[in-house]
C-alpha cells in the first residue's frame, strides 16, 4: 500500500484507466470538485436559498467520499455506506431548519438576500 | 477492528443491550425531561395579559429537576471514580473526563433554564420548546464528548448544532435574533462540512471508524495506510472544531450569534457549546497527537496538530483581547472576551498534548479546571444582562450599566466579582484558572504561549474594569427605567450562585484542581 495521498492518486489513475474501470481516484476527484463548487457557492452567493444549496453540495460530496472509501479502501466493511445514510438524514433535517430560518428572515426583512441582514455589526 | 458495523458480518457478536442504555443514563434523563417539557406545555394554559410573575413555572421546575438528576448522576460517577466504560459496540466511551465536561454542560443548561423563565415571559414566548431544545442540546453535547466513533462524533455534533441554531433564532419576530441565527447556521454548516470531510479522510486513511482503535493501532507502531491523508483529515477536523469553539480566524459567527441571541441563550452557548467542543478537541488532540499516545505510528499527525493548535492559540488570544477593547456593547465585549478565553483554553490543549500517559501531569487538568470558573463567570455575566433587561430588550450597552451600584447594589457587586475574576486578578477563580494553564504551558516547554497569554490578559484588565467603572463611578444616564426585579427569582438565584461559587473556587482552588486532575484524560 502506498504511504502518500498523491502517489496513491498517481498510481491509481493510469492503472484504473487502462483497465477501463472507475477507481477510487475518480470518486475522490468528483467529490473534490463538488466540495469546491459547494464552497464557491457559499462564498459568492448572497441569496439564503442558494447558500443552503451550497451547504447541501458540501454534505453530499462528503457522502460520496465515505461511500468511495468504503468500497475501495475497506473491502469488507459497510461503515462508510451507513455513515452516508445518516448523512442524508442529517442533510434533510438541516434543510428544513435552514428553510425555517429563511422564512423568518423573509418575514422580518421582506427579502432573502443575506446582505440585507446587517443590523449586527459583524 | 472494522468498527461499529462488524456485527453485520458476525451475527454471533454481542448486540446492544440494556447495559448500554444504563451507561448513558444522564443523557437519557436529559432527553426524557426535554420530551416531558414538550408534552407538559400542552397542558399549561396561556396566561391572560398582563403576564403573571410565575408564568408557566412547572416547565422551568421540571426541566431544572431533569438537569439536577443528570448532574447528580454525573457527580456520582465522578465520586465513585468509575472505570472507563465503552458501549454501543465501541461507539460511546464514558470516562471521568467525559463526566466532568458533561457536568459543565449540564451546569450551563441549568443556569440557562433558571434565567430563561423570566426572559421568555418578558417577551411573551414562554414555550415548552425552549426548555426542550436546551435539554436536547445538553444531551447531544454530553454524547458528543462521549463519542468514540466517527459516526457518533458527526451525529451528536449535528444534533447539538441544530438545537443551538434554533435557540439562537428563538425570538423569531426580532430582526437581530433571526439574523444571528442565519449567520450562525451558514457558518456552522460550513464548519460541519469541513469537519465531515476531515472525518471522511481519517476513515479513508485508517480504514476504521473507531477513534480508539485508530489511535491504538498508531500507538502500536502501525503506520496508517495513508499518512498524508490522515494529516489532511486531522487538519480539516481541527478547522471544524476551531469554528465551534470560536477560535480566530474562524470566529466570524461568534459576535453576531452571541449578540443576536437572548442573553440567557448566549450564556448557554458560551459555556456548553464551548465545553463540549473542547472536550472533543482535546480527545482528538491527545489520541492522535499526545506525547506518548501517538507513538511511532504517525509523528506527522502529532507535529501538524501541535503546530495548528499552538498557532490558533496565539492568534486567538491576541485578536480576542484587542477586538474586545473597541466594543461599546457589554454583550459584544463579552463575546470577544469569550474568543480570548478560547485562546487560553487552546494553550491548555497544547500542554495536554505534551503530557505523557502515566506521567506526573495528567493531560488537560489545567483546561478542565479553567472551564469550571469560566462557565460560572460567563453564565453569571450573561444572565445578569438578561436579568436587568426590560421588555424584549436585555441590558446590553456598557453605558446602560452606569450607576447600577446605586440602584441595584447586590447585582453590581455580583457583576464586579465576575469581572474581576474574568480579568484574572487574584485571589479570584479566574486568576487560578489562568495560573494553572500558564504553569502547565511553561512546565511543558511552551513558555512563549504563556508569555502571550500573560501579556494579553494584562490588556484584558482594561475592558473588564471599564464595566466596573461604569457601574460604580459614572452617574446614571437619564431616561433608562430601572425595572423592578422582585419577581425575577430565577435570574437572581443564578447570579448569586455564580458569584458565590466564583469566590469559593477562588478561595479553595486546591480541591477543584485535584478533582480536575483526577478527571483528566488518561
């Protein structure tokens, strides 16, 4: 087994590609892209609903990570997949909570643009 | 070895039984009381206006009783010096350390509930949901400290965060409360994302979900399958936890959420959320980066954690204290001072990582000792602001506290004791807390952290004493009504207990330090 993350990536990618199969690296790369997009959304968008979508992307990319590690890194355990199921439930709970807070923001400010929420100095 | 779900592969393995439930009895008591408060609220009639002083007193009574029982159970376990116990197939680990942190969490919940009755009644939102959420949050926090598996860490963290998001925005017709709740939610969700990604990397690097198994394998000289992935995972986990404890530069939510929430909730957040997060931070730091524990398995992890936590400690102490200087609102000033205290606690975490298992120093005794007076001071201060409030407003600006000594001498005296203790002037509890933390840091060779800590706490004297000067030396500014406080028994009681306990801990620090040392991580 390799001892570094990058060497692991570099070894795995051509091997998997030549075998015509999807390997751990592919999953990790997709997950990293989705995580990056989620981060980008949270940083740049100012609409509360869009922020929520960004947070959901973050959670789901991590779920993808867990499933990939469960499939490729630990062959005989389902831990990662079970964690992902928990994660989906948590994401749903978080979404409902976020919508409730957004609804209250709308009731108080008549907008869901977070830049309008600036009565606190931070 | 494969952690929680080995049972699926081996049907003969022991299943979860009654013993497991017995082990987490304090958590179950908190959960049951919370649910009871929810149901009880249905049978309590809404009082006609003007609100009667007693309001829905059974709600407060039942929920306080629940925290008392949970606290007594935790105290009993500490008193009996119970052996570490692991249940739910290794997902939950109960030891004296988790008991001690749990006790501080329950203390925070009890004080919050004591002050909450009046604060909610003044705003006309005395609902059972509030009591239930405080108790659920406290239960999740105790579980958070007890968790020994990645799944439990993540689940209890999410459960406690969601309860606290709602508590922040509980006053939902108040602009600032909802805004504080939104900011807390967005940044909290972001930090959960980082923490989760960190946990995923730890899982991928070590192929296990059980923290104790992972650390045991590393200590046994078994290198992780992928050590740079492990370091990345630990770094992301540290970032997530740094958000939760409010360390600079991950502090952005702290002032806004603290200011937006009702003061009683702010006190609960400042104490309970921080204590629970520090419990997990210390456990992770010592398991993966402790001097003896991490062993030859992964020296990189130890180096990264040590550097990360020391760096956070220095910048957090400097930033928190400097930013607090500029505040004109007492509540916001206390929020920045909470950031500064996070810095001191991080120093305690660094020295805990240097302690060798079985050695003379127990890991985290200083941090545990510090948390106790810090909890009393924060709860006392925030409850006092809530207690002196009127209508939907708490007493928030420093100017509004002018001349308090003439109108409410007892309250001013209690706040004086708390501020002097916050500033770390001997012989108060806060002084001993800082002394033990900095002494540990010097003893473990981190004198530069102690130096920064001592210098910044000298700076902090200025802003704490500003409040005292306003109360005792400046004349009252006209116009502000002096609320009659006769009916507000809960807040008065909480403030008195906090001030007296701060004095007592200051007079007899030895006993409390021995208890902290006995409860420290082994």
